[in-house]
C-alpha cells in the first residue's frame, strides 16, 4: 500500500498566476487546446515567411475561470521560443495607464531569459547577439552581447555608432525613428550599473538627465511610451515574429464597467465619467496596438464577459483588429482529462519511489468518462477533494466517478481510528519550541534584509490561505513572484480571491487583492521608489475598493522624507494602504511557520486550520475581514452622549472659547471677552489626528480646556491622557452654553498622573476600558513621574487595540465629531524616535477614528520630541508661541509656504494660536 505522504505531495493546484507563464511547465498536456495552438503557430509561420513588417489580426482567448487561459499562454511562449521570436507579457491586473502598462510589459519581458532559466541570457541580450552576428560585427563562437556588456564608455559609443550605421544602411526610411531605443538597449546591456540604469530609465519612459542625453546621443531626455513600444516592437521583429500577450484584463475592465453605469442615458457622474474614459482608453489602446507594433501577434486572454463589456463601452472598430473570440470550452476527451490528473501525480510518485498500477491512480481511467464536461480546474479541484478525503481517513480508495459534487467512493476509516490528538500535540510542541528559540536579533541586517523579510511574508501568506475557509465558491490564488523595476520587486506577496458572478456584481466575476511588501529603506529616494512601485503593482486607488496593501516595517511605521513623501503616504493611506510594524512576536511566529513549512509532513495542513497562527498575526489583522468578508457578529453599539449618524447635523466647532465672563466685569467688556478672536469650523475636520505644537508659555493647557468646552457644547465627550498631571486637580469646567459639568460624571474623563486614581474612558459598559489602566498599566499605579518607556508603550498598544476594536462596531460618521482623545505631553506617547510597538497601532487608530468621527489631539511644548509623521494632509494643527529656533522651524513647517514667518511665532502672545486645517484653512484665534 502507498504511504499517504506520496499522494499528499501531488500538486493539484488549480490556479495559476500570470507569472507562471514564464515558468517551465511540468504539467503541460499537449493535446489540450491543440486547435488553438495550431492557429497561433500558423500565424507565426506566415509572419516569418512574409517580407512585410505589419502585424496580423490579433486573437482573443476567452472562456470562464478555470478553462486554462493562463496555462495556454505559457504554451504559446514555449512555442514561439522554438521559432526564436520574442514573447512579451503585459500583466493588465491593474493597468492604471494602458500604454505605460504595455511598455512595462515590454521592458520586463525583454529582461527575462526564456523559461526563466537562471543561466540563460535575457531576451534582449539574445536579440542583441542575433543582431551582431547578422550585421557581421561578431565572429562565430563568440558571445558578443556578453563581451559588449563589459565595454567602457568610449568603446560602447563606438559600437553603438557601428550598429546604428549598419541598420540605417539596411532600413534607411525607418531606423532613424528607432535610434534612441537602440541606444537604450545597448546601455541596458552594460555591466556598469550607472550606464545600465540610464538605458532602463529611458526605456521605461522616465526622464534622464540632460548630461546623460548628450553623453549617449539621445535625441531627447524623455520619450512618449507609445513611441518606445513601436521602436521596441520593430527592433525585436528584426530577429523574428513576436507574441504580445495581454493577461489578467478582467478585474480592470469589469471594475470600470460596473462603475461606468448601465448606459441607459443621462448625465454621468464624475466617477462614472472617469471609469468610462478609462474603458475607452483600454479599447482605444487595443485598437492602436496592431498599428503600433511590427510582425507581432497580439493575444488577449480574458473572460467572455470582459470582452463583451469592453466592446459594449468602447468603439466597435477595436474588435475589427481581432479574430472573433476563441472560446475555451470544457474538456471533450476522457483521455485528455486523464492526462490532466496523471501529469500532476507523476512527480510525487517518482519522489516516493512508488510505481502506481496505472498513471492516474487512484483515479480510475473509467472515471474520466464522467469528466468530459468539466473544465481543467474542476477536474483538479475534484481530484484534490478526493485526495484530502483519503488523507484525512488514512485510507486510499480508488475514485470511480467525477460526477456530482464529490466522489462516489468513500474511504473507510482504518481500524482503531487515528491518533489525531497526539499529532496535534506534536505540532504544537514543535511550533512552541521554534518560536521560543527564534533569533530575530540580527535577522534583517545587511542589504538583503528586505529579501529575507519577503520570504517570511510569503510563508505567512501561504499559511493564511491554508488556514481559512474562504467564501463559498470563491477561488483563491497566491502570488509570490514579481518582476520589478531594477533590483527589487514591487510586491512581496499577493492573495487574490475571485468571487463568482452574482446579481450585485452585474453577472460579472469580481476579485479582491490583498498585497504586502516590506520596506526597510530609510533613504528618502529609496523609500519613495519602493512605495511608488508597490502602489502601482497593487492596484490600489480611489476607484478600487477591492484592493488593499500593507507596507511592513521594522522601526517606526512613519516613513522618512518631506512634503513629497508625505503626499505619497497620504495618497497611499487614503486608498487602501496600511503601514504596519513587524512586532517581535510576529517575526518569531513567521520564522517558526517558515521552518515548519520547509519540513512539511502529513497533518501539517490540518494543524494550520485548527491553530491559525498566521491569521493571528498583527500584521495580517486587516486581511481577515477584507478577504473572508466577515461581518461584525453584533450590531454597532451607540456611544452615549454622542449624536447618532442620522440625527440633526452638529453645529460649528468654536475655536477661542474660554471661561465664562467675570460676572463682576463691565457687561460691555464681558461681551467683548466672549466674542473676540473667536472662529467657527466644521466639527468633522477634527476626526482623525490633530496636533498642538508650541513652546513654554504658549497657553497650551488653556487651549486644551477650550477644546474640551467646545466639544462638550456639541455633546461630544473628551478623554485626556494626562501623563504630566496638568489637569489632575480640575474638578469641573463651565459649559458656556448651559451648566457646569463634573469631570468624573459627565463628558470629560481624566487619566491622572501616577498615584492618582484613574478616571474612566467612556461610560458605555464595564467591559470596555473601565479598570483597564489598573490591570494592564502599572505605570499609573506607581508613584513619581512616568519613566518606564516600555510600560508606557505597552499601555499605548493595549489602549490602541481596545479602541480600534471598540470603534469597529460603531457606524461610520462622516462629518461628525463623536468625541475627542487628547494626549497631553505627547512625546511620551508618540516619541520622535518612533520606537516601540505603539506607533503603527496609533496610525491605525487614527484611520479608524477618522472614519468613525473621533478626534485624536496630540499636545506638546517640545515639538522636536514628537513624531510628526503620524500627521497627513487632512490633519489640523494648533501652532503657538515658541522661542527655540528648532521648535520655530518645526512649527512653521506646518504652515502654508507663503505664510511661513520665523519672526511671527516667538512674538505670539500667550493664548494666541494659528489654526491650520485641511483645504487651505489658516486662522489666528485667541484663547481667553
């Protein structure tokens, strides 16, 4: 009898990501889709024999999910490699710009060796070798492209001039238009990183320096993407016919198709108009590709509904550039279905040194008669279900039919049952020991730290997929290979969940993508480049609610840099991006999972499903509700004393509100005191993060109390995290609109300095945060000032997690202020060093608070000691008097450039503040 482990190692993975097109295929079934392969081969042969450089009609490869479209593209790549032609793959998963995405596909593909052979030369280098031999600039037996790559600047320029002259003599009419692209390819081939980078930048449509343009003889510093595509296509065609394959077009088209409206007439909204213009851009781009390229066969792979949607919303002439769509139907021949299973079993049986009774064992050949109306993915799924059933029962039985949702053969339980609990204990013990002994002290040191982090993230993503039951009928795919710009990949991992069509989706499939990348670089340019590449590859954006992206870091979640970096970070966070710090516990868990996965044995998958270690990672916290579409179990609970979302709108938030006028004062003076220098702003702008930046003597504490009063006037409670004890002796505050209210009974709650009994944070229920400080934060029960950073950081971690969880169950409240959380002496909570585990959670809390209508205000008289990176373009600032040059510079940096005045800040009287808000707000007001 075969050991179950041999069957467990069979690869029945039924989903291929687009990167698999480049890999050798041990699972290819030659007879599958044979007719379409013949048509493509015929077109390639005709182009090779024709003297014309024109591109023929393209092909549309359509079919439902699981029909084998992506697998077939891999077969076309291998076919064209035999004919020495180039293969270009454009991953259209996101396609923020059609032409730039096609160009990216060209540059990426030309840098890949055929079959991803690590010892092979990239396609552009093979083309260059072919050209040097064809132009008689190299001798037989040489490796001219490799030799040319080692040339210095002067020799490289001479060789460039020789190649250009020879080509111009052969193709005088057209090669002048392609000289710059030829130059860029020769530079890309250089072994000198500086020279190669110039060529790469130009090919990507990025601007090069003027001195670089002049040194290498470019006509311009930057070229239009369409012209670069045309030049690359023409140059590659000199070697042989090429294939340009567009894959993963579905999510981009369907998302914009649904957002563009039903075409029933009437004026389009801004969002519908934008989506419609993007669809027209894709349709126009497809139409132009045939005219733009040379001797290139264009193949579009997509769902049937995708092509229909595209043709409905774009010019009909786009379809005239393609043959009628070729639909991939279910498997027709039982022998083909049998081969699909047999090629997956063969490697596992060979490794186990097991010779099966027949190649497809334990799936009887006769069973495949019932698989003739199934698609390849369905066959693999049913094989996998039968395999899992056999392994679970430790009894393998042959499958006799593929009919119905499962098999008709039910494995029998072995005598005496199974020792599942013992195996579970063994896995638990292994995991515990691996985690305990995991050494993370120097794990990411060196230049390849991000690469090591990528492996851990990928391992965690693999475990997450195995641990969870995804929504019914949804299909999942895990992507871990990404070809990037230069030396680094744009992403490190991506989970795709493909949901079947429904009425809500207009009968179209929809996809959710959750992506991750580690960025450890602190240099501004390096950070920006990686973040930009990640944002582009992830597809996040204002019209992409089904895309999420996590950036993992080791230190502070806040990135380096100035206004440009902040603008990128703001856009990232506003459009589905999250910054998360990899905690020590997360790292140890990920290392343990990686080790266990490498030594995988029977029972590991069951243990993952039971224990769910990857799902419990803080780093993966946002993935679970997003990918699994899990909703809160309980309805949102209202916050007492806060307006309901459907209640009457709140009034204005008044800035400059002080204590009630002195009853003994002259009535005219009292009225002046109450109204002077008072401004009113919408309360919703304080949802999220705000900051009070000032120096000593600015009147910061008076401002805090003024904000509390203004919030109270709107029935919004306030909590003060009073680490310095400035508010510990206050017992009541006058409400200018009604009566006094007591701190411990009404809307203001104070967490006092050490040694003082802490007040309560919200009065909703006993299980919220009442008693929290006593239990989890010994710092508040100690005497003296707070000195233990670790304990305070632990407090903030717990406070943030509790508040985040509490806010999740509340309804969204746009434009409403439900409450304030004021952190006095903010350097103790958000230090400039960014150390500790709390900064990423504070950032997440800010995002949650903004959505739910809560404001976090960080107050400090030491601007240089706080982390300003938590703020973004939506943040508000209260800027007060300061005297030190460093503090003045920091305070002024928050103002609009044309209003910055270093002489203004030190002259401010106590209690007078500049208020800077979103949308260009900037006022001066006085706190009395």
